[in-house]
C-alpha cells in the first residue's frame, strides 16, 4: 500500500463544487471545497477575489480542511512521493519563482443559500487558522488576520448583511506562520517541518444559520455519587445569544436522559446569557442508577445525548445538541509525589501512547477509525495529545471506544517560548490568541467522557501570568477534570505540582532498565518515554528509504537518517540501537537480517516497558502511568511508534499488545518473579499456570505447574520466583502459559534471555540515554536450525469484513523451535491486507505445540487471500486460505 493510497480517502473528491447550505434555524454546513492560489500569482485584492465572476483559472481545487501543502500534493504539483527518501527537501524551492510558502495564499469558495434562508441570520465560523487569515464575503472585509489567528481559536461572524439567496463567495487570505513565532503547530524532532508550516483552515470553516436567538456551547456536567455509583446529578448549561438589535423573549427547551427541560428568558439587544438547569430547578436531573461510562477494559462506554431548542414568538430560532457520558475523574498525588488518576473512584494505571496526526494535517476519517482499532487491539487505555489537538471526530471515537485522552499544549516552540530562559516573551496579541485557544478547546473537550485532564504545559510549565490565565479560563468554562501544570516535574501556583516525570529515555536501553527504581524506571507517572528506534518491517523500510539509505541503515550506524529525526537532533542517528543490536544478536549480515533482528529487539523492549509498569501498579512505590513515545508517526519513520505510518503492525506493536493483555502472565526482570496482572475490574478464579525454562535446544531445564489461582480485579499477584539454575545454555527461554479454570487459553508469553545480563552505567545517564557497559549475549539464536510450521488457514467473508483464522503447528518431529513466527495476509493482488487487527502474532512454538491466530480486515474484492508465514528461523512460505462465505440471511431463513 503506497502512502498515496493510504491517504486517498481524504482527497478522493477534490474537484471544485459549490457548497449547498442546509436551510433552517439551527443548521450548520461545513464548507466542502476550496480553490487555492498563491498571492504571488493572484495579486488582486480581497474585494475583487470574493466577488462573483472572478476567474479562478489555474487555481487548485482542494478539500475542506486542506493545508496548502496538502492541496498541492492532492493536485500532483509534486510528482515524486515526498515521503520517500529525502524528496521532501526539494519542496522548499520548487521552481524559479522562489519559495511558494513565504507569502499568503488565497482560499476561495462558493456557497449557495436557498430562498428559505431569508429572515435568518447567516454566520461564518472559522474553526482554527494556521497561522492567520483576512476573511472576505461577497466583496466585504469581515475580519482581518489580527482577529482570525491561531490554530485553535473558533471565531463566528454574522455575515447576514452581506449574503443573499443564491451564490455567495468567501475568500480567505491565509498568512504563513512559523511555529517559533506564532501559536500554530510545530513538529519538534518528530519529523521534518512541513514546507508550508501547515498554513490553512486546517479544521475547516462552517456556515451557520439561526434565528434571532442563537444557542451555543451546550454542556452537561455530571456529578456521580461515589463509591456506589447509584446517582448522578446533571447540570445542563447553554449559552443563549440575541443577534438582533431588538429585545426578545426566548423559550429554551431541551431533553436529556428522558428529562424534559424548559425555561423562558428575556434578552436585551445583543445580550448573551447562560441558561442553566440542575436538580434544584429540575429534580429529574438527579438520575438513579445511571449508565456509567468506563475506560476500555473496565466496563462499557454508554453515552447520553442532550437536545436543546430556542423558540422566539412560537417559531424555532435555533437548535443545539451534545453527547456526553456519566463518569467521575479525579487525581491526587501519591506519597512519593506522583499523579494517580481515578475513574469512577477506581485507581487506574494509565497505559498510552503519544498521538501524531498526518504531517500535512490531511483529514482521513477511515484512517482515524483504523488507528483507533489499533489502539483497542494494543490494549492501551489512553492517548496523549501534546498539541496536535484533533477535531470532534477524534474525541467521539475515543468516547465510543473507552479510550482516555490526556490533552495539552505542545513543547519547544512559541507555545512554550515564554516559559524558557532566553525564550521570546509573548505580547498582548499572543496572550489573546492563547486565551481564545484555551476557551475554544475547553468548549470542544469538556463534554467528552474520554478526556480526563489538560496539561497546560509540556516540557515546561507556563510562567505565572499565563498559567493563571489558562486555569482561570478553564474554570470559567466549567472544566470538569484535573488541570496539570506540565508533562515534566514542574508545578504552578494554581495547579500545584504536576506529579509527572519526564526522565527519559528516548533512545535505546535494555529491557531490564524498566525495572529500575531510578530515572525512567517503572514508578510514578512517566509522560513520554521509550527505547527510541522502532524499525518497520522490511517491506516498509524498502518503500521509505532509498537503496543508499537502506545500506546505511545496517552498515553505518553513525550515518544520519532523514527518516529518523530532525538533522539537529541526537536521534537523527540510531547508533545506540544499532550498537546494541549487533552486540546482543550478532552483527547484521544484510538489510533483511538487520530488520529481522530489530523486530525481536523492538518486541522485547516494548513488552518489557509496559510489563514493568504493570508489575508495579499496586507496589509500595507504585507506577501510575506510562505514555509510550510515541503511538504513531506523522510520516514514515525509524523512531518512536507502536505502529508505522503504513499501518503495518511489527515487533513493537505485538510486544505492546502482549504486555497489555487484559489478564496477563509475565516475568519480572528484577526479581525473576512470575506475575499475573489483571487490568479489568472482574476477579478471576481457578486459574492455572505452566512455567517452563528451556535451553536453546528446547530441553526443559525447569518446570512448574500451579493451579487454583485467584486474581482480584485491577490487581497483580506474584506466583513464584524462578530459582537460580545452573547448566543453562548461554541463551535460554522462559515459556509461560495461563489458562482458565476450564483450561481455555488466557495468556501465553515467551522470553529469550541470556545468562550474561545487560549492565547499565547509571552514573553517566543523560536526559535521553543511559549507557550500557555489558550487553546480554543472544547471538546463539543465529545457530537455530531452520524449521517450519504446518499452516492451516480459512477466511470467512462477512459483508465488508474478512475474518482470517490461522493455525500454526510445529510437528513433534521437528528438530528445533519456530522462533518469532510472523503471519501476514496478502490480498489476491499481492498487496498486504492493511489495516489488520490480530489476536496475536510474532509467536514462538516448540515441537508438538500449536496456536490459532485470528485477524480481521476490510474486504476488498472477492479473490482468495494468501497467508504468508515467516520467522527468525522459519523460511517464508505462502499458503492459500480456504474461503468460506457467510450464507445470505434470506437464503438461511428459507431453510
């Protein structure tokens, strides 16, 4: 799947058409398309460009939320794949006219109002602008760029006097920005800076129609009784605004959770009033036995809806609605000073990853849906957004799936410049944009049960005046969840200590590191942390790197890789990872060997990171949260992801998925204990455990079987401690199996270990790395004889989805284990079936063992898929799947 194919859904219909406005009070219509052109070429003024009949010959048709760069990519201005090799560098100066992105760009569109719109107010709403824009409607300047600035502020303008039935023109003169100098969006060292700095109306523009009294910002704040969860008191608020120059009486009605609401208010000309309902005014808002929203793995995620309407003189003037969930979120500091979150009164270990949108902010609903399916499949319960705050759809998916969101501002650009020594202070205009940003984000986020807090700083807490502004603004908007000073160990007067740590690492360290009681070890709340490099699978490495870059990847560890990090960053080289890889697994023989070894390394390390935090979730020095840095990438990258840009799950993905099983068995590197972890609230009874320690040749050096094990919900338990064993092969294995009382598989986990331990030089640690003085010796894995599993595969085609069932069996007569078997599905055209969700993968079996894996992916065509199986010592083989089709329901009924 090429990059362009992944993103094609966002731009499949970029041809220019007029937006037909839905008529009627309470209607909101998103602008569907724009035409764009540089002011270098379109040098006319806004009055002329926003007039009917202006010629847009040579302008580019783009979609509703396209940034300039996204629009140019969509129009094929750049013939080469800008995500391949270093092609993006050539975009900076594309032609003789100079850099396309230093001057403003025009966005122009047409929208059509129906005759029935007469008597209504027509509003134009911008939902965020990078970096700023002058707004014109039908030849009239509505607002200039001093008033429409910033990536996040929402602005509404009443344009009724300038619009009419039929065709109308909107033109935006979008000014370029620099994230170091404007409150827009930066990318730090995640990936290269987009050539256009993401300039454009990236969250879209809407046309709103309303009567004389408009309803805005509906909010429901539930207060849940703890610990019984038996009652929830709802407070409902909505803003009513009189848009007319005469006074009006308005009747505000609504319905929520089966309760009808009604209130009549008087509004003076231009007056705004907050209309409130609570159990004191409406006793029905004190709900008995409400449906409770829980994070994923702890319960269901039911949602409620609020519908509101305003009537003036008996006619509907406006409508508003909101979706919300009933839950309680709080936090406190542990006795060690670390932040612990509680949901519905229950402590919860935050297990998440850092979010990155597409580098050019391209909007692809289908891709976002796929990424949330990966988050669920990974067993994560949280996404952290460090800036790059998303649109409504993102939070709706999080609400639906029970994925908690930790939102906040970003580091390392204008957003934090005022907090840093030597940083540029903000002026009054910056203060206004920041305050408007906080207001708009609070209104967007506060109803979503998935949102559990806001970090007003990232690497640095805001200075006192800005911190106070943020907190006062959030309180004024009835912000219902914790406000955290920063993702680092800092605080503010208004919020107190953050209770977070940002102690590294961001580069390679060994799996045992995570069990340490210092720096980034598994205690407290670590807001961003990982072992750095995450190497994609071979097919993705080939599609993102040139042959020269591919060679450097495995031959020259000191070479800088454009797809690793920004050139100035220490992460532009992945030398630490490569050095460890060669020492632990053996020097790479070629690119394929390097990638294969990297998959083992990534799996092992990512699993250890999450397992260590699991192990200490109820310890005396507890772990309370871990955010893997990162969940995903904005472009194809060699660093920081649990799944790559191509949505092709690899070693890091399946290591995280293994560690985050709802009920999980694991080995602790520090104590050699075998532990069970229950991330659910449901207690387990009668569990059975099998423990085996195996030599390299498969012989069993130690085994133990345990039965009748009980495991409380949201707890860990220590089962046994592996004794010190003599005579082990230098590289050996631990095989753990957990089954239910009726012997059904619950969790299976295999470790490859060395009798020579990794040793860390803690005294010479820095902010991103702890040096290693001795590496574990796993090189004997290279001596494993080749083996193969028997493969049986069926595909059940059910409408738009396929379910693949693959059974792998290593014959009892085999001479060796099958280490790290990876299963892929290829469609009839030979392309990988992506995105795909697996029950398990990258599995290890010994002779006589068998495992069944299940995967789901979207149906494309009716050909026979092929199952491809490969592994560390398993030659690649392909097996056609047996296709089974779900019987037609109508035919089934006849029989």
